[in-house]
C-alpha cells in the first residue's frame, strides 16, 4: 500500500506492467481451479438459471431427448464457468482492480451433457489506454481454447479486462459523476409493467426450426429485458458461474493469508474479497463504480441468451462478440435489441450475422454485441 495517506489502494506501476508484458504468448501453466470441470445436468442448469434462461434444451432431459442432440446440451456461455482466465481472473499488477470488459467467442461444436472440459490459455496482448473512467488503464487480452474429454476443440475465445487505479477512478473519474449524483430510482408500477410485458412475451424458439431462407436482412429480433438489477440477481449469477473469491470461514481466511492483497477490510475491519463490489454499494463506490453492479460475463451471457432464444434448437451459435460500455448498477434495467445485418454461405454453412445493443432505462448504451448463427436450410 502506498505511503500516501490519501491513497487506499496500490497503483499501476511501469515495473509491474513491464513484468506482465514479459509473459506474453507464454502458456499459463498454473491457474485457479475452474468452478465446473464437467457439463453436468446440474452445472448446466445452475448457469442457465443464473442468467434467467429457461430454455428446456439446457434444463429438461425429457424435452432435449426429442431434439437432434438426444439429451440436454450446455448453453454456449456455460464455458465461462470452466475457465477462470476467460472470466477475467488474471494475474499481474497485484492489488490493482480488474474490470472484465468484453470477449470474442467462436464455437466449433456443442458441449454435450457430462463432457469434461479442459483449457489452455495465454496472455495475447497488453494495451495501455487513457480512460474517462479512471485515467490510465491497462487492457489485458487473453486467449483460451476449450477442449472436450476427447481432446477436440469445442470453442475458443479472446477476453479482456482493464486494470484501473481505484483511487483515481473514485477521485478523478468523471464517467459516472451524473449517475452518482442522482437520487436512487424508485420504479412505478407502470414502469415495471413494461418489463413484465417483455418477460411475458419472451419466446424460446425451441423445436420450431428457423430456416435460413425465411430470414430477411433488416429483420429485428424481439427486445429482451434483463432486470431490474438486484443484488439477488448478481448472486444468482455467481451461483452458476462461480466467483473465484467468494469463500467462507477457513477457506476465506486461507485465501487472505496466501494473497493479502485480496483481503480488503470491510466496515467491521474484517478482510473481505474485492468481488464484493457486486453486492456492497459502499465498496463499489470506493473503486469508482456508480454502485453495486452486474458481472461482465453475465452481461455477455445475456447477449448469447438473446441469440439462442431466436435461433431455435436446430440453430448453432458460431460466433459472438461483447463489448461492455458502462456498469449496470443495482436498480438499472437493460433492454437488449438486435437486427439481422447479413446473410451468407461459408464452407457449406448458412449463416446469419446479427448486431446487438443493450441500453438501460435512461437510454444509455450499456453493451454492444454481435453474433453469427448457423441455421438449417430448406
């Protein structure tokens, strides 16, 4: 910790950045154990329910038995639970806050029930930025390959997080000045009614095929609602995804002993994990966020949920991209929209490209996304 009495957290140093840069393209041999080693029925269901996805293809074996898969399969975003690296738990620059900010995914084949998933990962790039949120920020980009128990590549992805100076984000960051100055939002029954209507109208395409020939460029996907954001919702996601630092009693003590920088004292003077920015508003404000907020991989998973609802059981999500633009603090609503921008054939596959965006209840851009879906042909 800095000797400066006004500074609460470690800061980014050139020495730490240079040390991290020396690890580029080197295989990461020792990573924290993933939350899920296998795509079991329960693990898949916990992840799906953690993002509010009730697609029976993921959760109901009797339904899934009638599909081309013959059993439940993992939703595409389930793979977040099988790698700590892809989820943003990355080394380097100790004690400096990391915020997960996006990913580019490619899927090669489905993850079937009870398949074990293995991974390999490396630091792909390190880029320095000057940001509105926290001034100097270091973007760490990692590549992860995912293999099934037969050694076949089922997916690959780049994901990135930003290392930011917590004190500068809190004291000099301007991105959330207006948000922090607003009174807490209290929703009216009419406002909540709009969300209720979207949830009631949400359609899982399911067993009804969506054929390539029936899709038109310019066609809009149904708006998907997520929220209103609550700490309960953030915890529901963590149950399926598995926050690395969420530990209890002896295991929490051991973590703080082995990694003192993770034990940041709470209001009782007890060392507690940095992940509590997602459920403790006071701590979130200390790192410059507008309040307790959702997880980055959670929001990426909402975008892929939007696409899998639309494509149906006979579609296959080939690629997806997510770029986070702001935090979704407790109390926010998110509305996800999408539009078909291209149809094309590639390697004998009939593909549809979709652009997505998510805006909050005030019209502020929260996330940008895109996907490429393979559809059956007549």
